[in-house]
C-alpha cells in the first residue's frame, strides 16, 4: 500500500482514475476528513502554474540591466521594478521563460539587492500550511536558502497565536510547549466533570495537524467524555462551535466580552470564598495585586456579575451559578485560538489562567486550563512526543525582524518604530520580497491596504503551485511541486503515524520542488555547499529520518531502519499507556519543576509586563474595550459583528478552487451566516447575494440563515481567493466573499503586535445589481516566449 499525507490526514494512493491516481481515506482513521481527497482534482487543473512566468515590464527591465552587467557596466540600481512598473503588479501579462533564464534573473536580483542594500533589504516571507511533508516544507526551505546567502528579515509569531504566545511565555509557559502537552482526551473522559469551552471546540479546525493528521479524534473524544458524564458549556456566539453528539448548554456571549464574563465569575469565587487560597499561595504570584481591580478599589467599578452582565449579555444569575458549579466540579477551561485574534487578544487568556488558578485545578487530571482543544487534531493526543524530521535552517546573519501581522506596516513605513515584547524596534526598508508557502492575500487583514503596500518593494518573487492572488501580484512566479509530486516524510508531534510520502505522479509540466529551485539559485550565488551540504533530496530524507530515529529512541519509541520504513510506508507510533496531564510535575513539586517564568510560578501579576509600561497591556488581566464591538458607539453605523473563522471545507485558502469547497458556496461566493432575525430586519432571505461592507472595504457573499448564531453576529469564513473587481488600485468591490477586505490591520496590543481580525463591525444589504462574475480562478494573461506588449487585466 502506498500512502501520502496532507494537513487533513493520511490517504491511500491507488493507480487509476481520470488523473492516473486516486486517493482513498486512510482505513485506520475513525473520522477521516474528505478535504484532502481533492488534491488530485486540483493538481492538474486550470489554476496550476505550469512554467516559470515573469511580469512583462519587470522582465524587460531585468533583461536590460543584465545586458549592462554582461557588457561590463555595473547597473546603477538593484535589478527590479521602478515605481511605475511596480504599480502595474496585478494588471500586466506574464511571459513564460525557461528555467535557466528564470533562475538567472532571480539570482541576479538577489545578488544586486545584497550588493547595493545588504541582506537586511530582503524579506523572507513564508507563512502558511505549505506542506505536510517535513523536508519539502516551503518555510524551512526558503529560510535555509536565504540564510545560506547571508540572511534576511524574518517574521516572528503567527496570525493564529501571537497575542497569547507573547503573553503566556511570561506568565505560565510558552505556547509551543503547552500545545503538545495538553491533558489527553482519555484523562478528560475519566476525570473531568465540567468542560467550559470559550469559543467552543469546533470540529472544522480539528481536521488538521501541521505535519498531517493521522487518527482524527475529536468527535470520538467528545462523545466518550459525554458518555462518561462530563457536562459541557459552550460560551460563544455560535452554538454550532461545539458538537458532543448530545445536548449541552450554550451561553451566547457578546463577541470580545469573554474577559468581562471571566472577571464576573472570579468576583463570585472570591466574594463567596470559593477560591483555592492554598493553590494561589503555593503555585502563583501576584493575586493580591489583582484584587483591588477585581473588587473595584482601583477604578471604583467592582467587576461583579451585574457589571459583567452589562458587558456580555449573560444574566448575572447565570454568572453566579456557573461560578459555583465550576468551584464544586473538576473543571477544565478551554479557550479557542480565535479569541486572541482580536483587539486586546491577550486578556482572555490571562484571565482564563487567573480563573483556573483561583479554582486551584491546574495540574490535576481532568482540570485546569486548555489553549486550543479542537484547534488542531494533535492537541490532546497521547502518542509519545519526539523531534520529527526537520530541515535545519542555518544561521540568520540579519537581526531585523517584524511581528508577522505587521507586514503591511513594514512596507509602508520603513524606518518607523514599533514595540514588541517590551522593546522598541525599527521597520527595515525592504527592496525584495521572496515568498514561498502561504498566501498573504488570504491571511493578512485590510487587503485594500495590502494591495497598495505590496507595490512598494522593487521585486517580489514567489514559489507557487497555483495562480493565487499572491502569484498574480508577483514579478516572478516559479512553479513548485505539490506533495503528490515528490518524496517526503509526514510527521506531527502527538500524532500516531509516521508516513513515507512516496511520489505518486511525475511533476506537472515544468514544476520543480523548492529544494531543486533553491539549489539552482544557491549555485548561482556561490552558496551551493552551504545550502545542500552535498546531499540530494533523497539523501536529506535519510539523514533527517536518522536523526528522528535517534530522538525517538530517547523516549522509548523504536523506529525501523529507513529502508524498512520506506518499504512499508507507515509506522504506527501507538499511544503510550501512561496518561498526559499538563503541568502535573509542576503541581507535584514546583520547586523541583519550576515554570519558565521569572518567578518559576504562575504569574497572575507580571512585574516584567508591568515594567514594559504598555498602555494596552498592563501587569494583570483586565477588561479593555476593543476598537470595534457591539457595545461601542460605532455599532450604530455598523451593527453586525463579523467573525472570520476557519472554513470547514478547506484549510485557510488551500483547495478553494476545488469541487468540495465550491459545493459550499452560494452563486459561486462564500456564504455569510446570519441569524434569521438579522436577515428579516434587512429584508434578506437564504441564498441572496449581499454586499458586506464597512469603511475599509466591501465584498459580495451569499446569505445562509442559521438559528445557531446569536443575533447581531455574522460569520464569513476566511479562505475565498481574493477577487477584486479591479487589480489596478484598492477599494474596489471584492466579488468572492473574502472577509479580509473588511478586517482591520491593527495590532492586538503594543506587547504582541498580533492580528485583530475578529475585531470587525459591518453592515449587510442586498446587492441591487446583477452580480459580477467570480474570476478568482481564472489565470492571468500568460504569453509564451520572448516579450510582447503590456496588457491590462483590470
């Protein structure tokens, strides 16, 4: 049997079918995701980038400068686009060139930028779930290559976790360690009595893991917990974000008011003396500094249930009852990652940690705190954890970096200052962007702003498989292979299987894998030995597997020799018999197993963060009013809170061009879910094409009524390929339903600089005109051969 892996799971590969192969769900997966089955459909489809393509005026400028160079004249500026040419990105034809010329052009552009401006003028953009395979992981490949030629400006943090990551490493533990050490599902089924889910535990997100899901466990795990008598409370605006297979309580809460709700619960715990004083004294620091705020001594406002009711819409009596129920039960508090993608997104995580500490159950079986049960399949897994096959990225000689969500700020304001984690930095001046893996015109906010900022660098280069918006806006597009067209190894910590991802088909047309692309560029730039270390791709697989084999042995996991692994195709790592309880050692002996915080304890008040004097993130958890929410005056103009959540039919924007994603759309556009009452107030019905708008932008979507959604809240899932009516400027109507033309490009706070996509108010109205055609999946004009006249695309 031959296998492959994708973010959505393991799939069996069979010969035959329209495309020469077909995929089947993995027979040992109890709840396989259908999304990955669409890989074969899109791999040879019309959106595929087939040959190296170069934007016309950039190509003409490059060729002229190369001629100067070969004639003995040093170009007066770095190879790239002038301001006029850069302004044509997205509107010009591409010219196909052969691989040799493409690599020559890219190497020359990189070399001249380095010579004239230094490596600090190169931004190595790679953000996205680029590949389940661990060697052909585009982010690792591009960063290793750029480090081999002297370094690049990097990003730190992620759109998914920046706010809670920067916070939690100061006050309890780094998120990367917590993510893989969550109390396992089997322990929750045996010991948890009350599972309180802020933001639910949505199945759609649990379909994935970074290096490939193996044994999907969420539905089965929640059902086992329900059958064992665990009571569930789903706190959030969407009742559908938690499905246990049976009844559970839903507390609809106003978006962005979770921190206020937790403060109200904490007030009850303290005033009724239901809090665990011994735990707070032994394992925590700073509780006494929170009390004046909680009780109202600092600002004259007690954070009691009546105050919380006004913020959240949850009745004061229900807040009191929930606090009492938490105190008398073995309680697990879980926060979905979506809560941190908001203005002041740090606060709900700090407050949830504070609440869990007051309950005194952190480190107990079935109780405590969870950050993302349901956010990825491997969270809550019990397979032994060891380092997987990861490509070393080398040393970056450039110190400059940006928080990833500040990408447009960097392009627009070179030299401006920004704060991050208590320090002040400057945005570098970027002359060249090299992107491999990910699609910023999917995951960034305020895409109209990004469209303007993207035209500022002299050169943009993209390794890409499909004609996404990012590829359309590039100067050079180098066609990359998909995971079915190369050999690799699939592995994710806490997942059950290690997979030999054997190449299933030959590369389509002119596609090359990232390793081959970067090897060719490294050779031209005199860095071949540093990049390849003399290894072929197959030799790298054997080398990385050998390192993982040794690491696995350290935790009593036996992996076979590489040849045996490659022949059998899969290794069952088998869950370990001993349960996983997060912070168990710390609870048993905090002196022997201190946390990696300054005090070694849980920091309910952080002297470090307080010392940063950050105006929007103080020394302890607080309620801070967001820029936009339903409690603000802005709601009079834009009375609907838009949530842009993870879609159920794809991962981010991947495979949006496929049939499975298309079946979920309405008139070819992403569906916007609305409460029937909100639709009735606007004269809308199911299936209508509507205009969703605010001051930042507008897009078209199709109405889907949902009684599970709280009134005043709408959901437009992310992932629709960006499709503006015109690529020549910004502010035009987006035709496909991409919510990021609406979301604000502001930081969560000056501490984390995380994204605030969920902080977004809109209005919706019926679109009164014939809806324009969706053109997101049409290829740009691509002409073969040498030259041609520029052509406007819109």
